[in-house]
C-alpha cells in the first residue's frame, strides 16, 4: 500500500498583501494631494519675488491651504519643465483648485486676476498721481503716496503701468522711478545731480506750458533766453503746482503770491520741478531751439504766437487774446 501524501499547505501571500496595501496607501495619498484642499478659506494672494526658490513657493502654497502637498507640487512643476517659467508677480486664488490646476496657473503665468491699468498723463503732479492712484488701486492711499514721494516731483515718469490689485502705492512708485531711470539714463550721462535737477525742472515747466511737442523746443528756447538775460520767466505753470489753478483761473492776487515758485516775482527756475514731464519735454529742455524770442502766448485754439519785444507781445495779446 502506497503512503497517503500529506496535504499541501499554502502559505499566506503576506508580502504581496503588504505591497498591495502600500500601493493603495500611496495612491490614496496622491489622490488626496491632487484634490482641492478642504482647508482653503480664500481669497489668497501668493507673491513670487525675484529668484525665489520653488520650495519657498510650494511651502507658502501649502501653508495658505492652496494645495495639500508642497512636495507633489514641486514634482509636477519640475516634471513639466516649468520651474524656470514661473515669473515674478501676485498669483490670485479665489476658490479651491485641484493641484494640477494650481501647477498650470504658475507655469502658464496666469495670475488669476487682471492687473489694473493706470495711465499717468504727462505733466501730472504728485498730487494728481496720488488722487488717481487712490481711485484705481484698492490698497493705495493718496496721503501715503504724497508722504513717500516728498522729494520725487519730476522723477515719477508718466506712462501706463500695470499694477496687481493687491499692491499698494509702493509698487506704483517703484515702477515710475525705475521707468524714469530707464528712459533718461542715456540722456543724463555725465551730468551732475544739480544739472539734472535744473533740466528736469525746466522740462516740468515746458510740459505744462507747451501745447504739443511742436512748441516744446521753441518755448524751451524762449525760457532759456529769459534766464540768460536775468529776466523772470513769468510763466503760469507753477500756479497749478501751488494752487491747482490753470492760467484761465488765475487772478492778479494769485500772481503776487509770496512763494519761491512764483516766477512773476522771482528770477530763475523754481526750487524744484513743478510737474512730472514726459520724455519729449525732457528732450526739449536739453535741446532748446535757438531763437530771439522772449515772449509767447497761446490763442484759444492752443496755437502759440511768439515775439522778440514786449511791444510785439502786446500786439499779439491784443490780436489773439482780447
């Protein structure tokens, strides 16, 4: 009789089971990390600064509950080749998003909110800029802008700027100053600070006195002619800086106001710029047209009429103004 074989004993697949559990756990973690975070309370603004490492961005995102996993965010950004494509700016999140959507927002430079366009016209004063800034930017204070730009009249370059809605007046001030330097560095090469100040001051007057660029260089020449003859400039532009009044609003009493900016009673340039000139006025201040003119006026259509003598100026005044 043959011996009866013993029954086969099957070992439990312990290692396989553990591996499957581990895989399920990992998938669960990844699935959780990919979901929109439940702790998001928004809206949230994540500011990316120059040369900020990806790890700093990811940690900030996780701390603000924009994403569930900083590490997974980094992996997806690097895997997509987007690490070097993230640009400086404010990234706005007003609702919870899946992690891949957040990744895409960063690598495609989608800030999530439109930047506010602010156009600073040529010849605006600091007070004008402060008022406009407060109207356009939710976090801009006119008073703070004026305090922070006390010695910057003339150096806040008029242009169109895009500003993130979460920023305050500091961002606009920095943009205007940087733009001024960029536009004028080549023009002012080799000039002393005193010379630059006088050029900008003259340009700030030309900006408000000239009607269009065609008049700028001629009016510049007229004003320099008066300075060279030690004649008072007798221009109305500083009164807008002083009183907020245009030429048509000025009274005889205004023209006698005791101020170093009153060019009717003081010779020479005002002590500081009286507006923020554009590049054409700065060029005109640097390149005055040579003429014998000492006087000018504008008629009701804005056309300039020049004269070499006071009697000629009176004739023009009678002909075109009265």
